[in-house]
C-alpha cells in the first residue's frame, strides 16, 4: 500500500469553505462482475454525508441493436455478460415470442426452464464459492493477497473443490442443451432449436445426487458460521425497502415464467399477479449524472422513495414458499430469521444457497418428466406484434427486455432493465450504511475498504461481461476536497 | 474423329511440382482440384460462370510477370504453376483482411456463424487478426421481402447472387451498383426487395451466398445453413435439354 500527497497546498492553508466536504473514492471495486467505483462524501466534521456507487462503463447495447433483425436478439444480448448470458437470451426470446405473437410449445417451456436451472447453479456457485467465500471463510480482515479463491483452496480445500464441481454441474446443463457453456445460440424466438437427447438427460440425472449432497453440506456449514457475522448482518444493507420478484400462479417462488409481485418493507403485498408486460406501469427509471447505470424505482411511490430490491433475498421474501420439499423446508427456516421480510442484504448469500437447492430439485422434476424429450420445441411465425416484453429471474434478480420492431421485423427500440439496475438504489443505500458504520474520520482503513466491497458483492452485481474472480485488480481510494482536488490517495496493487 | 480431337486437346503441366494433365478448356483451378491441390476461392461456385473478382485463387505461372486468377486462366502445355508460395498466401490473407475491414462481419451474432465460407477461409488461412483499420460503414438491412433478408453489412460482393439470378433463374433481379468499396448489390433498379417485380422468390441467391448477407427470415444466429448441391445438377439438366 502506498500513500502519497497530491497537492502542494497544505490543508491548513485551505479556506474554511474549501476544507468543508470531502470525497473518498474507491475504484475499482474488486471481485464483482465489471467495473464500479465508490465515492464517499464527508462533511466538515469528517462524518459520512453521502455515498455513491457508480458504474463507469457505457456499453450502449440498447442503441446498437437498433436496425438488426429481432431474431438475432437472443444471441446479441447474450454478449452483455459471460456469467448470465442464458438469462439475457431467455428474456430476449420471451420478448421475441411476444413479437411473433405465439404461445410456445410446452416442451419448449420446460426445456427453457431446465436451461435456467443450469444457469442458476453455475452463477450462484460462482458468486458464493469463487467471489464471496474468501470473505466468509477467511474473514473480512484477512490478508487481501490471500483473500481469494486460491486462499480458499489452501484453507478449506473441500469447500473450494465442491464449489468448483457445483459450478461445473450447472455448466454441464447449459453445455449439453446449447452445445456451448458460454453464449450458446440455442434459445430462439418461438422456442429452442434442438430437443434434449436421452443421453444428455441421463447424464444430467446422474449428477443430481452429487449436486444435492454438495449444496446440503454447504448449507449446513453456512448456517453454522452465520453467527460470526452479526456485525455484517446488522450493517450490510439492513434497512427497510420494497422487494420485487417473480411468483408462479400460486404465489410460489418462480424464476423463468410467472408474475411480478411487489411487497413493502413489512411484507405486505402491494402489487400481485402483474403480467410482466405491464412493468412500465409499476417501474420508472431515473438517470443520475454520476453513473451510467439507471436507477429504477416503484412508480407509485416516486423517486427515490420507491427503492426496491431484487435478487435471491427478494425472491425468498416475496414468495409464499417453494413447490419443492427440501427448498421449502429451508425457506421456512430462513423466513423465521425475522418477523417480516428478511432485510439484511448479507442474507443474499444464504438465500443463494437455498435457491441452488431449489433449482437442483426443480431440475430433477423436469428431467423426470417424459415431455422434456418431446421434439416439438419450436413455434414458427412472422412478425404479428410490433412490441414485446420478456421477463425472467436472472440469478441476480428480475430482468426485463422490452423491444419494438418495424413490421419487417427490424429492431426500432430496446429497453433492458437488468438485475443490478433494479438494485442500484439499494446498493447505494447499502454502501452509505456500511460507510457510516466503518468510516472513521478521513482515514482510509483496510477493514473499511473490505466491507464496502463486500456489501456490494452481497448483491453479486453484474456490471458488464468481464470477470475478475481472483480479485487481482488494483484498488484506488481517493480523498478529495470540495474543489475536487486530491489531497490523499491510496493505491492497493 | 471427335475422340481424336479431344485427345489432341489434352495438355500436360506442372502444378506445385506435380505433373498433371487437363483438357485445354479447363482452368488451372479445375485441374488443381481434380488433383486434390487446394486453392481457396470465394466468388467461384461450381455451376456458375467464372467471374475472377475475389482474386483469392491467384497463382504464379512461370514466365508471367504477375499473379493470375486460376479460375479464369486456362491450362496450357508445359505450364509451371505455383499455388501456395509464401508470397501468394500473404496476398490471400491481405485480400481476406480487406474484406473483413470493409464491412461489419461479426461472426458471433451472425445467422451463418459456423456455416460461412468467409469465416472458414479465414480459419483455413490462419487469420488471427486484421491489420487494417475497420471502416465500420453504416450499411442498411433490407427485410422488406416476406421470406428473405439482405444484410449488406455481411456482403463481400462476390457476385454469386447476381450470377445465379441471371444465369440459372433467368430473372436478373440482382445486380451491382457503384464502384470500389461503395459498390452494393441492388434489387431491380435499387428498389426494396419486397417490392421487386422481377424476383421470383426462388431463394437461389440466398443459398449461393457465401456469408450471412442473404438469409432466410426467421433464422436465428448460426441457424442459416446453405444448400448449394443443386447448382451443378441444375446446370447439367439445362444443358441437356
């Protein structure tokens, strides 16, 4: 760690006005998908006044898809991300189904659900084992050089190995269906382009007992250590907010098809069984100058009061339960943590593990359904509607794709609200909460940096397609005075 | 008498050090392929007239001051041809690189990904990157036809669609306008495809197109497989009748 003074002017020489508010900047944030930057504003008493989490990359997908045939959309939007391409292709294909104006065949619905199971297993395993377990197993204050997946392999080889294996099992589902583990061109408007073979069905079934064993063992382990994180649970995004998630027709947990449900911070349902195509009636999008990521909010409450959270924690909070027995039992125990909805974002890790268990159970149900092998997997049509909305639960939360096309089928306009976008306001709020708790004066301390990063990681944000699983990116924190001059800079390499 | 005439037209030549024989109305490319000697092509297609436009099939003929396209050069007695020297391969890579730089070829999201001749040739010739700066032109997509899409971003101006439409279908709906890199394949007198009076909707142009420039509507990424086997057969049947 190096410390250097950037300005020639000493702080004693500054006028009173100049020395008042200060900024602390943490950039880049490591072990998340993409590039983020944190700025902390201090007031004249060196108390934290505000904190902002900004996404500094502009990617422009919504703009550059304009003019392309809509049939290419599932594959184009997959390139948004290397971790959750499947979620984007599913949301896109559902928007395209709406443009075709078709109801896709039942086997196609089921086989797409199966694909989403694979996506959830591999992405949640990545988040928990590769990205977050270094904090959880080695401690937030352990040596940063060791605090990565390699450190986990040294400290607890069994956890590390089973995490890698679980991710592989999820990856197999995607690969055996779509022929490619990343960016498969298999989900198409109207369904999918190849049925599941008996051979691959059997190979998937064979891996289920091992996957179940790994996740149940990990859940037991995590429940055993969760008490050690009392402070983090109390301060990591622990505040009242609304929650949004998909539920099925019975109000149960759902990730691929279903209806929107919003609940308030006390657990009351405020909007239920909302067709995702009506999302615009409920969700507004605000733009802030400091970030390329928009800030969606619950429209009836306005901006920024309508802050809501999505993701594993939100899904477990909004649903009435799970339709699979093992996950339902875990869910009941989870919801016992608090009277109303579980509020601390730290519990996202816990919720993620329960969801892995649920999708493995769901995968088994789907694979044992003979219809999963049915070759009737695609509906064909030309453009029948000029507008379509597709919505799925991505591992990180609710994902919306909304397209408008010309009558020839060329894209005219697109709007995508991604999970991390939905969580934007909540992430900002969480960073502020952690900063208020851990930032003392204008000093930049190691525990503070670690926890600010960790609270962001609890949301498993996906800021772009890049992955930094080893956390080797340099971390830069800058302290600025009100005139924007850097008075202190800390660089961690 | 006829047989004697044909025998007298047999020419012997050397291609890449190998002694080969061919009829005098055959091109170097044909004779090379009959003898399993690889020469890359893009605008050539069995069943269509030779055009000599893409220059990928250039070869060196001993005694000639410049490289010649093997698809339009007839074999002659005693020729010595080199098809794959280092220089020639570099020229071919340059030609392909220019094609990539000239339009917007994004394989990963193309309907023809995995079934594209341009992509296959780039892999075959070992092109790992393009040294020329990309032009990124703003090219239109014509989706006005009920069944087909023309995406000029992916067109390499090989002229196969133009020739098949004129020579085999007899419609001559497609042609090329402009010069140099501003050239573009057009429909009729630069009308939208969907409004063409001459297009019979046969789809031959789509299937002879080497890239994803012409495709069937509704195909998703990597789904557009082209069927070209019909062409030499069609031609033979026409010649017989």
